């Protein structure tokens, strides 16, 4: 997928060749929708320069045909050189990069020490916040309820939250309703079902009746995915098994102490259980729903209203960090940067296995899956709609839900798309997409039909 | 205590400690390398899985780590990683603030309750209900209303240390011998002067006993409170190392918590001895 809609490319078709108009060919569009992700540019300065250069090129030759003729006659690099003669591209790119002075420079961002928070955490040691003119303290927090309260209390300006949490807070589930918004998703995939070693011959979920599982929080993708997975195998998660909300670090200790049989947890916790020899990986969450969101970057509407430039700069830093993290080559460096006690506080080997996707499975085998965890900032509103269907399915929401209104209010896909365009990335053209979870297709336009298709659900 | 008894007690103490270390060392020895594990796989696994190392660290691991901490007690690697000295400092400061606040409120109120049977009866049901509540149960309420986690921790310290002081002060004040008060009354001493010159010295040992109980409870609670709120303090340190399943550091923190708790208690014990009088 082309990151830039490159005006220096003479071969580029003028008429859009694909459905959405973003890609050069239908094949490229296909590939892009399959991947649905943004690849990072080699360097940020280069990317901003390209954005500015593209804009200037378009301004000089507003006619596509004329621009094409010019490019064909002199070549793209000459065109760029000529252009830079007349126009100080470097200066313009610099001016563009620091658009809008942040109202508040010293910010506090809360995080939970798991690899889902990678972009938020690495923003500090790798300088992504500083590059956008912010001085951010990333503060480690004890649990999801605490991070929620501290963000609501304005001790944190923005936070790492589980993707369904901002929706739950905005709807007032388990808290007073306070409007929150999600400008960026942190990670996709990167979770897993880990079972105690003693269950290594009990791989069929149909035999799991009576087992005890831990999940990190009630309003989490982990909860919904585990329930979904169990229900697809004919188990009612409310009556056939026990689900407990347990803080991630205590999961490994509980697994060792035989208090639980397994958990659907964020990484590095799954890998940590393997590393300590107490569990094995049953399935990656990727095998339940490839490309599912997990954690989000969230802020209150109030913060966005009072400090819009700070918020925009933060979002840019997070999007940049996410793009950097999505490049597999950078993963080792990231693992080392976020392992110290000031950040995740975990052995580097464990983080490397999670981030590079070459990991020990706990049963003596080594597996490789570079997409075990991946990073994609785009906050698809269809993600929010899916979460709402599951909240309703398991009785967290009663009555009718205005899916799309809630999704639009909380998941700022439109704003993020604009911002990503400004940054020279090419975000997807739509805010809803269809996807499939364990072979069941989800159509964001018909959430109620989707919900009606489930046999196992909480009677409302 | 005679010198020889003291010496013998010290010898027994040291012997017990050495025996404890020996048992600990033996119990946590590694069970030898696990069989049939490919070297590539072993590289990805921790020492507990590959070398059959006990999940519980031995005394040598703890000693080594403790030395590392003692050499650099005040380092600061950013908001989430500070030296043990700094963490203990934060905890002591929080306990100090909450505790002082409790002293300022509990002692005058205790005087009032002790001196007036009416107030004593009127406040009794409230005190009886509030006293047994676990201080940590206040935490969510505090976070929600005070909207500041640092202040919430101080509030929790305040609320847990206020009751023993209040009750002991009231008890001590009410228990001052009637003859002394009657003598003061005969000499026409005013209420304020009576409170300061007769009742306060007479009730001081009881009040200080209450204060000594309170500081012990406050120190117990701060660790739990900081584990909940996070950020800084020895409780946060325990939580952060627990997060990394680093039992070595947790043991070190437990040892230091005990040490500081003992010191705080000793300070108040000294002060109590100063105000105690023979009857």
C-alpha cells in the first residue's frame, strides 16, 4: 500500500483504479484492505518533506495531465530538485511538523505494564513525545480501575485503556458517565489463552466445563474474546466456567498456585507464564480474531476541548510510535527500550519473544508468527460497534443501543484520519469495515442481526 | 537484665538466624537441569524452567540484591523507577503527614470526650461503627471524592491512625484519679489550666500508648495503600517488583518495611518512657 499518494510518480494513473480511490490498482486496494494498516516511512522528516513537496507540486501543476507531462520530460528527482530551488521545502516541512503550539507541554500519561502499551511507553525512551514538542511522564499504574479513576480525576491527561473501557466510561457502565474519546488504538492481536501445564492434553474447549479462568477486567476485549471462544465451543461462560477479574501480574502467581486453570491475558503475561514454566500457550488471540483491537489510547473530552493542540500533538506522537512499532525490524530495539524497571519491568527475552513473534510455546516447541502482536493506530468505528454487541450479549448493557452514535462519539476515526493525512500517512477511506471472528462475519451495519445469531448469551 | 542473660539471648538469636538461613538455603536449592530441552528452546525460557531453580530465591540471591540496593539507595531512573531510599522517604512522609493530622484531631477530641460524659455518650455509636472499618475500604471512596491519589493515601493513613489515639486519649482523660481533679477544683484552677497541668500529664502515658498503636497501624496500611495507588513509596516498589515476579526484591522490601516499622515503634516507646511516672 502506498503511504503517499505520490505526485512525482509519472506512472501513476490519474483516474482512480480502485473502489476507494486511494490505491493505484484494484490489487493494491485488495492487499491494503487485507492488511488494513499503515506502514511507516523511513524517517519522519522525510515523510513530512514528502507531504509538503506533494502539496507544492500539486499547487504548481494543478492539472494532473500537465504534471504528468512535466514529470515524464524531466524525471521525478529533477522535478523535486527544481522545486526545492524555488521553494524552501525543508523549512516548510519543519513549520508543518510543529503545527500548533501545545497549550500544555508537561503531560502525564498512565499505562499498565503490558506489551499492549508499547507505543505509549516507548514514546518516552525513544523520544516520540519530545519530537512533537511535549514533555511526557509515562506513569505506571496498578490496575484498570485505578487508571480509570486517575484519568477521570485529571491526574493523568491521557491514558492507556482497554479498548472497551472508554465506551463503558462514556456510557456510565461501572462509573459515572463521563465522555471519553479514543484517537488511536494501540495494538492489534497480542493476547493469548494460556493454560496450566497439567491441562496439556485437554486442548478441546468442550472439556473445559468447571474450569476457572482469569481475565484482566470486565470491560476488556479479553473478557469478550474468551466468552466468544467458549460460547462458540458450546460452553456458557456464565454457568459452565468461572471467570474472574485478576490483575495481570497475579495471573501467573495464581496459575502456579493452581487457583486458576488458565487465562486470556495480555502479553507479556502469557509469555511470562511460559518463561517461568507454569503454563503453555493454547491459542493466540489472533487465531480467534485476526486483527482484533486490544488496548486504546484514551482521553476525556474535556481534555480535548481545553488543550486541543496538546491532544493533537499527543495523538501524532502515538501514531508515529505505533507506525514505528509496526515495523518488525524495530521490535528488538523496542523490547530493550521498554524492559527496564522504569517501564514494563520484565526480562528482555520475554518481551523479545512477544514482539518478534519467535516464541517458546511452553510445550517444548518454538513457534514463529511475526503478527503475534501488531500495531495499527486506526480507531475503526466498527470495532466499537462489535464491542457494544458483546456488551449487550453478556448483559453489561440493557435495552436498546444506538451503536453508531456511540461508536462515532468515542472512536474518533474521522479526526484521526485527518491527522494521519496531515502526517503523510494514508489511512483507510472508511471508518467501518467488516471482519470475521472465528468464521462468523460481522457486518457493522447490522449489529442487531449479528447479536441475534448467537445462541449462547445472557438472557435479558 | 543481667549482662550474662543478655549475652546468652544474643547467642540464641544469632543461632536461630543462622539455622533459618541454612534451612532456607537448603529448601531453595535448584533441582538440577530439566531433561530433554533443546538449547534454542532453553534460551527462550527462564531459569525456573530450564535449571529447575526454585521459584523462591535463596538467601544468597537476596543478600546479593540487597547489597546492590544498599550501594545505590537514592538513584532516580524516571517516574517509575527510584532507589529504595527515595521510596522509603515517600512512604515515611505520607505516614508522617497522615499521622500528624490524626494527632491534631484525635487528641483534642479525645480530651473533649474524656471530660464530658454527654459528648462521650453521643459520639460513642459513631466511633464504634467507624473504628472497625478496614482503612483500605475507604480507598475507593477517597479516590472518588478527593480526586487525588496522593491525598487519598494520606487520608487513609489519617483515618486508620485516628481511632486508637482517640479512644486511648478519651480513656486516659476519663481515668484520671478523682482526688487529683478534686484537689485542682478546691484550689479553684480553671478548666483550661486544669486540662493542661493536671489531666494532660496524668493521661500522657495512656495517650502515648494510643499513639504507639497508631503509628504501627499507619505503617501497616501505607504499604497496602501504595500498592493500590502506585506511583511512589515502598508499597509501590513491592507492587512493581511483584509485577515482574521478582521475589528477591519483594523479600528485601519486606525486610526493610519491618526494619522501619520497628524504628518508628522504638521512637514512640522512648517518648512514652519519658512521660511515664511512678504512682
